[in-house]
C-alpha cells in the first residue's frame, strides 16, 4: 500500500524550528537592525566644497571637511603653494535623500575626471575614488588633500588641539604633543609625517617631522575622551596636522599617464574610544597597509 504523503502548512514548518534556531534567527535580525541604526546615526551633505557629516551621537554635532582642498604636483615641499596646486572644480552628481550616500565629480586640469562615492557605514564614512586621465599627455597629479576640521570634535583650538591628536609610531598610538617637532619649512606651522617609500620632496610644504609613522592612520579624541575620529587611505602620501585645527591623511596618486585610470579607497572612522579596535578595523579595511 502506497504511503500517504503528508503536506504540512507553512506555519507548521515555521514552528518546527528548534529553540536554538529561533534564537539564532532573532540574533541575526537584531544585529542587522542595530547595524542599520548605527549607519543611520550619521548623515552626509555636500555644498560649495564642504562635506558636512552630522549625527546626534557625533561629538560637536557636526564635522566639516574641505572636500577637496587641493590637487597637487610633484616637487611640492619647497615650492610656493600656488605653483603646486592644480586648478579643479567639484560638483554634486547625486545624493541619497536620507543622507546615506553622495556621488561627486571633480575635474582637474587639463584632462582628469575624479569620480567619488561617499557612503555611511557602521562607525564611519567610506570613500571610493576613480581618477581617469582622458587626455593624450601624462598629468602630474601626485597627491590630493581632504581637510578634516576637528575643532568641534576635540573641543580645542589651534594652540592645544595636538594634545588630542595622534598617529601610530613604533611605540604604538602616540599623541602629537609627545613627539619631537620640526619648525623649519617653506611655510611655518603644522607638522607633516611622511611614511616610508614617499619622496620627501613631494609633500606638504610645512615642517616635516623626524618621526616616520608606522601606518596610514591619523586621528583625534573627542573633548570628553569618549570617542575617537581617525582617517586613512589605501595609498598614503603623508599625514598632516594642519594650521586650521585640522588633520589630513592625504592620498597618494603618483601621476596619471595618458588614458590611465586609477582607483583609491579611504575612510573616516567615528567610533568609541577604543584604539585596539580601531587598529584591528584599519588592518581589516586596508590589508595591504601596515
């Protein structure tokens, strides 16, 4: 006699899950919702070359980034700034109505287009860049700079904010006030930290520190020391503590040949004050960096 096939109602199948499976599914759902809320804590807006990052949990309430300050030629260390910078314009292509992503385009003379996608992620903002030279001649575009203003975040001013800023050295995380400084340069003020492999003739024309950074991270602590901000790229020209209460991790391009395209990735980390977690996340995000 042929066995009778039992067809179960879909709801009955659901209730046949074990208690462990139900807990696991619930954990995944809760984690996904938490990640979404974490991303939504920040919002992006861009206007007139200023990127604004806002959020209820962001120390200072608003972070402003000069996006982008300059595109620069080689030989920048000992040359007047106006001879180093390459004329450029930036425009907004599209934006998420909830402030979760932006798409921008910069045009750098004579023939470079820089497409940019910025998006909110858990504990930060990620950037993807595509630089394309559509011309018949090489373009001497060695590096460029986003300038992150950290006065609101640190609660400090130009005279004392380096006490809240840090890089990683052979000793680990070190605040900038604990590092030796150089004052001799074409332009006084600030401090440039040049990684291994970068020509020191091709960096920001401010004082160059005798200290070589251990990786591409530069950051700062919030006024109450509860949070940290840091930034990095997958290719680093130099780290820079600036002269308008700002920090830079300036990306390395290395020039563009005729019809050449290059891609870069970067990130701003906005998270609880946990340097070990920051370093682990950086190494995961940029595995080819130290």
